[in-house]
């Protein structure tokens, strides 16, 4: 097994800590916000619907300062862990 040195990047980054997957997710959330703002609301509600999902996705995919991924990755790992737990019945 070979260890990867810290100065070598494993994933391709467009911005520091922001890769292609994060940019695609952000674009998808902009599209969802655009569609929702076209169908629902008027005025300030349209602005809120258009900007809510991109801001939320940006905050979820923002890289952690420690370099251990992002909040979205941590949430996905948490839900996978919780769903894979074995259920034990208590017999009395």
C-alpha cells in the first residue's frame, strides 16, 4: 500500500476545496431555484425562492477548514451509518 503525500491533490479542484461535483450540485440547485421562482410567488417571494436553494447548497458543500470534506458529505455518512445499524429487540 502506498501513502499519498499531503501536497498532492487527489480530486480535481476548480477553486480551492471546490471540485467539479460541488459545481454541478450548485448549478442543479440554481436550476431548481429558477424553476420554483417561475411557478410560485411574486416579487420578494420569487427572489427568496431563487436564492434559497443555491445559498443552502453552497453552505452544505463549503469545504471544512480541517480539510475533512464538507457538511454534505458528513450528513450522507451519518445517514448511511444510521440506516446500517442493526436493530436489536429487547425480550422481556
